């Protein structure tokens, strides 16, 4: 059974794809049936994934010898591409996590999306997404990965724009697609360079070649490749400066935000960098770039999150920030820490999104946390699971987030990038603060009389509970005392970082301080005067943060003025210059014709005159150009 | 002699046209049925040929050869190889779909379908003719039917249909004058050199033309085929022409007719004049790249859907040129595959735009919006075409583009990056168009639109299926193409600049 | 006869031809123009006869030719006059400048 | 010296027919005059049969003044076919005109003149044939006495033809003076590149002008638009085909055979004139609004293309000229018969009155379109193959000429398509279909099928012209 699952791991992505096809072509008119099909296939996929993962994690052989099955996809002289599966501990972990979260989100959606006219379509998209995401995780080469990478992007586009009749959703979807497209341009270039330089895109072959890259190319080129490859993840994982689409992506239905824009798709970038660690590891500078980008993004997004008011936006910026953590970990060389955080983050962030969805569901999509309050009384399950998520993300032991975040801080510290470590630590404080600011504002304090919240139905709360459990205990597999994680998921050789008590304690302290500050400002201070006062006192800073550093505006300006402007200029050039030449020559031809026709006067003698003038001209020209006739003699007559 | 499969394939639409001529004027449904039957026959035959073609063997198959004009060394020489086969299939896919995309034509249907059948047969002929002269006979068969179809059934927007039709026709004809001149010169030169007239592509390919001669001739052929392929800056007929043309013509023109340019460039110019190709390749690459970027930028400024797709197709043809210019196996494979992919995609795009125009009477993007709610199936077709246009993996156009990028990146390095950047702009305009047409708040005036159904679904189903199947199983396409490209590459290998050592360029 | 050679005849013929041509170009009356054309044909006849005399004295080819020319010219004039009558009936004019319905 | 008069069977038949028709026209009662058309057709068909049957007979008459070779037969077949087509296709037009006897007899005499021209091997025969044809055409142009335009055309043709004959004769006399012979094939031996005098050059220029006038080469073309427009349509058609082809036959005999020795002098001249002719003919056709006038300019352009065949002055070139002339018969006849048929109904030659022709008479519209496109040289119609044969002879030495010719022929599509535009796009002014009588339909089908078949399968005609061209230099 396990054996079967491992050797048929392609079933994992295929099953949801089948569900997609069935829903689109057969069951679309029957919503309940569609969701049943979707969930059934997802469950099958999850079981297969779990079995396969179990198989991998029980045989240490796979630590160094991934299970690879490939078939030829297409090829020609100079370019041969396979498709296949690449099953190693990392991908096993990912398929387990992705299929699990996807399954839970689908179950949750049966409640959340109830009655929506696009119910069936929604489930078909979710299935397609799951298929693509799982396919990407299992990819055995870069091109295949890129294909699925784009497909998850497509699903993201479709799902963000699910309420496409809303202009904001439409624009957000477009923005997401285009922003990631810009990034994918870099990724594509990187892939092309790899193909041309190494002649293959297969991970197993590249893994062998990368350490000896001097045989193929220069270190500079190698760095360039790594940087190009990294651009893709910058877009997909919402790293600065291409993070702008992710908060807007919250226009999609909340289950989508949970699944795609928190737990799975956005970590694809992290996964891609991790998967290609063999390339990045060869070039120090590229790795450093990853680290800096990650750390800065983490901090930067956290500062924005502090001032935001909409519940999903806060979560979105928090996601950006957490993704920054993961990148930082990769950058400092710790695949272990990065993927560990990826793992825990998936659970607690999905949990928080789903809980937020539950809140929105109850409040009829009123999103501003300042207009909520005291929800925990009416919505205990949602509230308490949210609190668990909050504890996890803030880094309070023994919740999952603590262990993974600690691992990252530790890795950063030990890599010697103290500044990055400092930035990460501050971020930890900010994270705790803004998260708990939100929790306190939304769930505690006074109830707002205009709200009539009610607890969500079981199909929504059950996934919450499951995720809450995972968020609580999911980190226990990687504690210093039970370093299971560290033994399985690593790059090169297992990390045996000595736990550093000071760092551990300081991170707890920072988290506690953040929560405490939030408590002081938003619970103790019933009127929130201090908070408002602070905002007023630091008005410019507050505005800057609240407006997300005006990056969106800059991009908009760039698109509107530079891109559209040059497009307009090109077009005008086209119709007036390029086409002008064409029309001009046509006009000249026609004009010549209509002018010359007037030589045809209709008078016989004009014609005769032209006739004999021509004879004269021809004679003269021929007599003067023909060499043999230069002697003026009458040859035949003499 | 074998059963003349290809001739029958070629004649089926012509026979349909002949039957149509003798049908009464007002039997509209019958006209459509006959046209559909004719194109379906061709489609079925070409599918049969495509899948029974022996890929391992490669080379010309289904050959028919009858001496035709002895003093010119012309023979009625039909056959398919890996290069013509996808194009043959493409022609018939689009021809068949075009009949159904024209299902709502009400005006003078008899003439319309007669001309359409001639059009399909003409295009098909160019792809299966293996003799240069016969190729030329078919090359311009289509020009006049197209003109008449544009002026009678076309639409006037930014430019009048009369202007569009005339521009399309005269532009392409003048381009072809250069081609004809070079063909005549090539023929005369080949007789001078070998003493035996032979107009088959293969025969001409064996003639050792002097290098200088090849260089001149290649330039002329490039002008000829380039204008048909809407190579920048010879592209300006294309957006206007497509905008003026009726749906079926836009489909066939953008879908396959244009591809004759790329096909001819490979089949004739590169194959017969390899030294010329090697000489001009960087120039072609620059034009191709300019075309990609320039047309993509122009497309971004468009508000009329047909203009948008018109410019977009110019941009995509830039990729084809780039692939050809790479002059390596990968690049040319990609170029041919991209022609196929773009053909399917453009035809689908134009047919969907045709339906939108038919139903809403506008193609002006700001006047549209929210159609996804009112006509969901139409929206699906539109989005599929749009996604294929921006090169979404999983649809047919990604792998060809990728292949072209590999081929050209290898040869031209940084230069190719500009073209690859075109994918961003493409995404921008395609998504904008999709978003502004299909999404957003539905408009009241379109509330009672009828979604496409019945025969109208055929283009979406046929072309959409090809989009997806070709995207998932690119080897279906590439194995065939490769079997045609390899011999060409082997043939011209001696003339090519020494291949860039892998990685050596950096 | 030493003073007169073929050149003189040729020059005479050329002069006659030119006079005829000049007349044909400037005269407005259709009949005058026809007569001028006859002059030009006669110039040709001079040429033919003179060349016969000086170049091929042993045959009569040139003279024969000139007789044919005279005959054909007569036929042409016959047709010409008929047409001029026809057009005069139609337009009440024989002025060539009036015959410009067909132009451009 | 006994002459083998069987060699001129064709001419004899035609001459007899002409006289018979002339007499019949005078004695036949008014209501029987219509019968002259079929008689003419039958008689010409007999002559055609004779010419075809004697294809393999060769020889010469009258001491070499009249040669009978395949080249001559080819052109005779061409003239006779053209005459048959035009007579058959325009019987209605002629009876509307109300002139029968003169028309048919003059038509036949024009054919006789052409046949003589095709066989002419000396200056006298050449001149006689030419004048017989020209005078017949002068009468034909003015044959519609009640129509001012027709008479004006006759008048103009009379004067200009006279002037051009004078130039031709003057040129012939100079050549005679310089060489001492009037036999074309003898001059070939006498004129060599070394002894070209200015007088000979003047003669050459005169010859070019005189014959250039007949084939309407720019700048000797100016008569043709006026006469084509004014003359009755069948006359125009026959003028465009027969007169032009016959003059090309003479032009080839005279230049390619007789003056071959000084080809170095005139080849470039002819090339330049050909180029000018193509350009001017096509450019001036663009703004025309009368279809006959437009076709006149277009036929000027056609002359430019055919002239290309003369530039190389070798067998291939002659073959090209013959091939093109033959397919030009079908194209021109198709076009003009349509014009005549439309005129019968619409009483107008203005292009705008062709509105909706595609709906009133699809066959007429289709034939006109196909004929015009064949003239433009669009594959797969005959014109393309013809151009291929013509331009292939010059492409090595005069590449610019070939390229220009091809470009101009593509530009010509512009004005042809304007006619298509009116015929296909516009709605007809009145909806009554135009009936096409059987004889016209036959002519139209022959023209259309000829154009298409010669385009798709030119092999047989090509071989025929090859053999005919081979006999050209065998004297």
C-alpha cells in the first residue's frame, strides 16, 4: 500500500485534476455533487500523499536518494524535457501539508461558499489548484516546475477574481497575475540559462553538476542564474518589492486566501529556492541577496501590518512578513529552518485565515477590526482557535510557530549576519504586537451592538479545530529535544545547531512584550486614546505605513505614465510613421496617376507631337550612347 | 501509385465550392452544411495523415508526383513532411472551425462559403506542395477571395473595410513581387548551374548557388515572406486587415495564411539559400525582436479587440522570426510549433471576438464589460485564447515559445531577452482586455445576450481541445516537426556559423 | 550628275518629311492634316526610289515598294475622307481641336 | 517560279470569306443581316481548321517574301481564335449597333492583314499586311456612325495611324538604304554591331516608334486609350488582342531576326521602353472611371510586359511573347465580352454602373474578375505563368526590369480590384438579373476555362510555343 503510493505518487496531483475535469464537464449543474466529487478526490489524494510521505519518512535511504520517475515529455536535438515525480523528504512533507490543508479548506468551503452561484466552479478551481500545486511540488525538473508554477498562478488569478463582477476583485486578480508574471520573466530567463549552460533541467542531474559548475560556466554567470531564479520566488512569495499583489489578493473568497495566499502557493517561492539550493549554495552572494530580501521583507511588511485596519489585510501583510522569515532562513543557508517555518506557518496561517473567514461570514463581510469587538463570546470556537493561531505566530512556546521561528533566528544568528538577526528579532516583536492588536480589537473588548455575530456551522469549525490542533502541536517534531525535523529535511548534511537559550528566551520575551503592548493599548485602555494619540503624534510615519509606503502608487504611476505612455507613443508612431510611409507611397502612386492622366489631352496633335519628340529623343540618346556609331558616316551608302 | 490522399484532401473544399455554386441562393442552411462537410472531409483526412505519418521514417510521405510543365521542370508534387504536416492539420482545423464561426452569416451565404472553400483549399495547397512552382500557384489563390470577403462581409471601424481589404491585398501582393522575382532568378540560376530544370524544393536545395547570389536572393525572399508574416516594419497591413475582415477571414488569415510566410521562409529561403540565411540571421533576429516588443507595446494601446489581437499576432510572429533566425534545431522547431500554436490560438481568439461583435455589435473595449456573467461559455473561450496568447503553460503556446527562447537565447544571448520580456507586456494587454471585456459589473444592455450554443460551440470545442491537448502533450507536435526539421538542419549545417559553444558566450 | 548624290535625295526627303510633319502637327483642319501625311509618305517614296537608284540599281525593289506605298496611301485617303465626312455630319466641324470628347 | 499556293490556304479562305461577307452584306435584306455573324464564325472556323491542320507544313512563297513556319501558324491560330471569340461573343452588340456587312467584312479583312503580317518576311509584305489591318481597324473604329465617340475614335486613329505609318515607312526606307535589301532575314546577315551608322539608328528609332505605336508602347501609346474607349467594344477587344499580337509578331521578325545584329543598340532601349510602359500604363489606369479606358491603359501595361520578351531576343524570349499573347487572348476576350454584354443591358461603360453585377450576373462578374486577375498575373491564372516565362528571360541581365514588372503588376491589382469592389460589394441599382445568351456564355466559359487551365496546366501550350519558337530562327 505504502509502496504503491510512493511509486504512484503522480496520483497525488492527478486525482484533483480528474476532479477538475469531472466538475467542469459533468457535475457543474449540481453544486453539492461537485463539492462531493472535489472533496472525495482530494481525500484520496491526501491519503495517497500521506502514505507516500510515510513511506519516505520511514526509510532513511530517501534522505539522499530521492525517488524519481520520469517519462519523456517532448524533445528534439538540443532540448529534451521529461516530466516526472521527484519524491524526497522535502517534497513528501509538502505534498502531505498541501493536500491536508487543501482538503480542510475544501471542507470549510462547503460552508463558506454555500449558496454562491459559482459554487461548482469554485470547487473546480480549488481542485485545479490543488493539482497544480501538488504537481509543482513533485516536479522533477525546472521546466515542469515552471509549468505548474504558472498554473498555480492561473488558479490564483481565477480565484482572486472569483467575484469578477466586483471591479476591485477584477483588478486585484490582474495585478496578481501581472506582478508574478514580471517575476516569472526572471525565473524563465534563469531556467533558459540553466538549460543552455548545463543542457538539462532535471534536478538530479543538476545536483550532480552544480558543484562542478566551473566546467560549464563562470562564477559570475552562476550568480546571475541564481539571482534570475530568485526573481521568480520574489514575485510568487510576495517578497519586496513585488509583494504588492498579495494584500490585494484578499479580494478572493477567504478559503482561497487561506489555501493559496497563506498556506500553499505563496510558499512555492520558498520551496523553489529550497529545491534549487544546490545552485544557490554554490554562490555566496546570491544567497546573501536572498537573506537580505527575506529579512527586509519580514520587517517591512510587519511595519505595514501594524497600522492596517482590515482583518484580512493584516493577515496578508503578516503572511508577507512570515515569508520573509522563510527566505531569510534560506538565505542564511538553513533549509531546515525555512521549511520548518513553512510547515508550521501553513497551519497557523491557514487557521487564522479560515477563522477570519468565519468572522467575516458572521459579520456579513464587514472587515474593519475597529468595528468588531467581543466576538469571542458569540463565536467561541472561531475565537479560541484564532487565539491559538495568534499564540503560534507570536512565538509563544509550545505552539508551533515558536519552534520554527526560533530555528530561524538561531540560524541567522549563527550564520553571523547579526544585523539580519536583529531585524528578524524586531520583526518578531512587531508580529506579536500587530497580531494581538487585531485579536484584542476583534475578539475582546466591548461588543458592538450593530453586529449580530453567530458561530459558524460545523463544516467550517471542524477544519478550524483540526488546524488549531496542528498549529498547537505541529512544531513539536522539531524541538531541540525531539529534532526529528532536522534529521530529515536539510540541504547537504543534517543541521545540529546547538540550541541557544539566550536567543530562545529573548524571542519569548519579545513576543510577550508585543502581546503585552497590544494588551495595554487596546484592552486596558478602553477608549484606545493612547493608540489614537500615538497615531496622531507620529502622523507622517503613520500615514506612510498606513499607505504601505506608497509603493502601489509608484507602481501605478509607472504603469500609467511610463508603460501606457510609451505604448501610446509606439502606437502613434505605428499609425503615423510606419503606416504613414505605406499610405504615403500609395497616395503618391495614385497622385501620379491622376496628375499624369492630364497629359492625355484628347487632342490628336499633342499625341503626334509626343510621338515624334520621342523618336527624336531616342535617336539622339542612342546616337550618343552607342559607341559604334560615333563616326558620322553613312556606312551602307558609300 | 498510392491512393492520392493529399489530392483528395485538397479537392474536398473545392468540390464543396463547386456544389455550392449550383445550389439555389436562399438555402442558407444547406450552404453551411455543404461547407461544413467539405471542410470536415479535409479535416478527417488530415487527421488521418497526421497520425499515420511515420515519424521514425521522417521525410516526405504520401507523395504524389506527376510531371507537369516539362520545360520548367515542374511536377505536380504533393507530399507532407514534418514541416508541412502540422500546417496542413492547422489549416483544416481552422477551416472547419471557420465554417462554424460563420454560422450566423446571413448575407449572401452562397458566395461567402464558396469563397471560404477556395480560401481553405488555397492555403492547404501551399503547405502540401513540394514543388516551388505549384507552391506559388497556391500562394496567391487566396488573395482575391479574401479581398472580396472583406469588402462584402467585413466591418468598418477605425478604417473602412474597403481600405482594409485593399491594403491587405496590395501590401501582400507587392511583397510577393519580391518573392516572385527571387524565385524566377533562383530558377534561372539553377538551370545555369545544373543544366536541368527542376523546381522541386528538394531539387533546388541540391544546387550549389554562389554565396553572393544566395545573399541577395534570401533578402528578396525575406521581404516576400516577411511581409506575409507581418515582420516588422512590414506589418502594418495586419491589424487593419484583421479589423476589417469578417471573422472567418481573420481566423484563417491570422491562423494559417500568415504562417505561409514562416513556412516558406524555412522551406524555401533557409533550405535553398542557407548561406543567405546565415548572413541575414542576425538581421532577422533584430527585426523579430523589434516586432515582438514594438507590436506588444502597440497592442497595449489598443481599445478595439480585433486591433489588439492583430498587433498581438504581429508580436507573436516576431517570436517565429526569432526562432528561425536562431538557425538551430531547437529554434526552428520552436518556430514551426509556435506557428501552429499561434494559429490555433489566434483563430480561437478571432472567433470569440467575432461572436462578441455579432452579439453586442461592438468590439470597443470600453463599451464592453461583465460579459462573463451573461455569456459564460464565450468567456471561457475568450479566456482560453487569452491565456494561450500570454503563453500560459499547459496550453499549446508555452512550449513552442520556450523552445524558441532556448534556441534564440543560445544564439543571441542578451538580444533575446528583449523578446522574452515581451511576455510581460503580452500578459498586461491580454489580461487588461480580458478583464475589461469579461469581468467587472455586468452591463444591463447585454443582459439578454444569448450565449454561444450548438454549432457556435464548434470553434471553441475544436480549437480549445487542441489548445489543451497540445499543451499537455507537446510531443504530439514536436515529434512530427522534429522529423521535418532535422533533415533541413542536416542539409544546411555546412553553411551555418559555427555553433556557439554551450555557455561559451557568457 | 557628280554634284548630286544619294545624300541630296535623302536630305530632300528628310526636309519633305519634316515639312509634312510640321504641317500635320500645326494644322487644325483635318483635311490639311491628311494632306500633310501624304507629304510624309511621299518623302518616303523619294527615299525608296533614290536608294533603289544608288544602292541597289540592279533591282526594282525600292520602286516597287514606292508604288505599294502610293496605292495604300490612296486607300487611306479614301477611308480618311469618308470618316471626315462622317464626323462632319456628327459634329459640324472638321477642326481637330474639337474632337476631344475622348481624353484623360 | 511555281508557287505552292497551298501554303496560303488560310489567307485565301479568309480573303474569300471577307469578300463574300461584304457582298452578302450589300445584298442581304435587313432582317437577314444577322445571319452574317454565324457565317463569319463558320468561315473563320474553317480557316482556323486549315491553320491547325497545316501546323507541320513549312515553306516560303514569293521568293521568300512570305514565310510559313510554326511561328506564323501560331499567330494565325491566335488571330483566328480571337476573331471567332469576339464575333461570337458580340453578335448582340453588333446588331444593337445596326451595322452588319461592313463590320463583319472589315473584321475579316483585319484578320487577313494580321495573317499576312505574321508571315511577312520582307518590308513590302509587312507593310501591306499592316496597312490592311490598320485601315480595316480605322473603318471598324468609326463603324458606329451615329455615335460621336466612335467616329471621333476613327478620326483619331486615322490621323495617328497615318503618322505612325509614315514613321515606320521612313524607318524601313532607311534600313533598306543602309542594307540594300528588304528581306528581313537577309538584313540579319548584313547588319552587324560594327557598322551601325547614325542613319541606321534613326531608322531604328523610326521602326521602334512605328511598331511601338501599334503595340502601344509608351510614349507612342497615347492614341490607344481614346480609341479603345470610343470604338465599339468588339472592335476594341480585337484591336487590343489582334492588332497587338500581330504587331508583336512583326516586331519579333523585324528586331529579333532582322536587326539581331544591332541588338546591343536596341536591347537597352526596349528594356527602358518596357519599363516605362508598365509604369505609365498601370499608373494611369488607376484614376480611370470608364472600364474600357481602364482596360486600355491596362492593355498598355500588358504591352510593356510582352515587350520584356523582346529584350533578350532569343528563343526563350520569343516563346515568352507567344505564350503571353495567347493567354492574353483569353483574358482580354473575357473582359471585353463581359463589357459588351453589360453594355447591352446597362448601356454604360462606366465602372460605377457595374454595381451589384455579382448578384445580377455572377458569371459575368466572375469572368471579368478572373480575366483581370490573369492580366495582373495572379497565380494560379494564366497570366502568372506567362509572366514567369517572360521575366525569366531577362532576370539574369535586367533584374531591375523583372522586379519592376512584378511590382507594377501587383500594383495593377489595385485598379482591377476597384472594379471587383463595385461588382461584389455594392447593391445593384435594379435587381433584374442580366440574361446571358448561349453564344456569349460559351465565349465566357472558353475564356474563363482557358485562363484557369492555362494557369494550372500550362505544359502543353508551353511545349507548343517551344516548337514554334524553334522554327523562328531557321531561315
